C-alpha cells in the first residue's frame, strides 16, 4: 500500500479513536447520574477511574500481544467491547446497580478502550516512519475529539429523542459506537515487513562489535530511562484527567456563583459546551505537540508542556471569572493531549520500532494509575471541601507538575544504549 492507501489507514485509525475517546465526555453524565440516583461524586467517578485503569492495563497486554494477534483483531474486539459496555451500563442504571455500572463501563469498556487504543497508534507509526510524530499525533488527536462528538452531538441528540432517559440513551449510544467502531477497526492493518515509504531512507543500523547485549523488552521496561518517562507521563496525565473527569461540574459551580440566575438546564448546557471546547484543544494538542516534538525534541516538548501547566494551575487558584476559567482549562487540555501526542514517538526514538508495541503498551499503564489518582483527587476534594474543592485540586496538580518538570532534566532524546557484554 502506498500513498493514499496508507493515509486511509491513518484516517480510519483516527475515526476509531474518536469513538473510543467518547470516554472523555464522562463528566457530561457525572452530574445527572449523581443527582438522579443519589450516589456520591466519588462513587460515580469510579466508573471513569476504572475505565482508564483497565484501558492502560489492556493496552499493555495488547502491545505485548499485538504481533501475535495482529492490530485488526484487537481493534475489532476493542470496539465491540466498548459499544457493549454502554448497553451494560444502561441496564445497570435501569436496576440502579452501581457495581454493575462500574463493571460494565469501567472494566469491560476499559478493556475495550485499551485494546482499541494501542492498535491504530502503533500501526500508524509503522506506516509512517517518515512522519512519526505528525501521524501518531494525528491519530491520537481523534481520541481527544471523542468528547466533542459525544457531548455536543451524539449524547444531546439521543437524549432529545429518548425524553432525557439516561437508561435508553445508554442503549442507543452503545449500539451506535459499536457499529462506527467496528467499521473503522477493519481498516487497521500493518504494512508489509519490508515496507519503506517512497523517498524515505531508513536510518543506518548501528554496527555491532559483538561485545554488546541487545536490548530486550524486559531490560527496556526495567531501565531507569523508562521509569523516568513513565513518571513524567503519569504526572501529566493526573493533571489533565483530574479536570476531564470533573470539568462540567466545576464549570457549573463557578458559573452558578458568577450568574446565580441560571437554571439547572442552562448550567448543564454550559458544562457540555466546556467539554466540547476542551476536547478540541485535547485533540489539537496531540497533533500540535507531536509535530512540534519532531522539530525541538521529545524531552524539550515535555518540558514546555509541564511548565505551561504549572503557570496555568497557578493562575486557576485565583480566577473566579468562568470565561477565563474555561480558557485556562483549554490550555491544560492542550498540554494533556500533548503528552499523548509526543509519547509514542518518544518511545519509538528511545526503544526502536521493534520494541515499540510492547514498551508503548506498558508505558500506558501510567494512564491506568493516573486515571485512578486524578479523578479521585478531584472527587474526594469535592465531597470533603465543597466550597474549596477546585482550589485544593489545583494546588495538588501544580505541585505534581513541578516534580514532573524536575524529572525531565534527567532525561534526553538519545536511544537507549545496548549493554556491554
């Protein structure tokens, strides 16, 4: 496959990511579920946290087993599981069973997300060794746009025709995502083993002296460099996912103080609008920072990503205007997406294309850990300190980001060296 055909694979991989990225719209459902079923914020937040946890774990398994099963099978299975998870979630709501909701969307859906997520990223990187940062950034950009598609298009449309029934809406949404995901997944196929894009010259392989031990997947993930990369990724994820899981309730709370005359429906619409706008920045950030890292280097890109957020979280502590508040959220999501846009190429540069599926899959366990820590920080703060929850959450995120920035100064862009025999 040459030219337009490889671009078709990249485009369909991006569409699959849009379907999977609908998980980032969870805050659209967070407040209505809390109000309708009487569960606490932290209880309902476990749906989102669990889904991200199993996403990372399944992505790690998928990366390791990608050569065995192939990307198409894993992508199809993932899309089916993600669609079915909403059907199970709808049933769980119908019987008011929170554990089943967490199992359905959190566990089953999260596994589907992980299997689906890792395949188009790794496959696109193999099809585009000449544009690695650009194309992997483009593909993961779709994941960021998923919240926009759900919160402003799919969910409102379905709710309007189901008379705002969350149960029936979850059934419809599940079927729609299953069909769209499946139709996208069937295009995710790897290039031939000897594939080289026209006009691209692969970098020369290092000359072996016979005195070195080749890097294995085990030695790669046990290396100090991998651990530092994992920590930087983990911290960046905590900061962004903390806002993703609660951005709608946060915006509704601050807007209610800014304009007390707004009713519940109007505030919900404002929250949904913020989800839609930040999802654009989340998506664009993946493409923007991934492309920029091709020019300035992966570590330098991460330093800018973290430094920018440190400044933004510092400002958020003193902002009461909802419009400025929302604009700063957009910058955080731009940087959050940037971490996902930059990391695939960073892994490829450091560990090489052969080890990339395994190492990249395992590094996504940082997403699992961040998916628990970030939303739960925000949820616990909201349940414990209703009036100051945002302030304490921003302080926690800012402190972690400073630690992440310090860690980047112990990293470089060089490939992991082979060990001496």
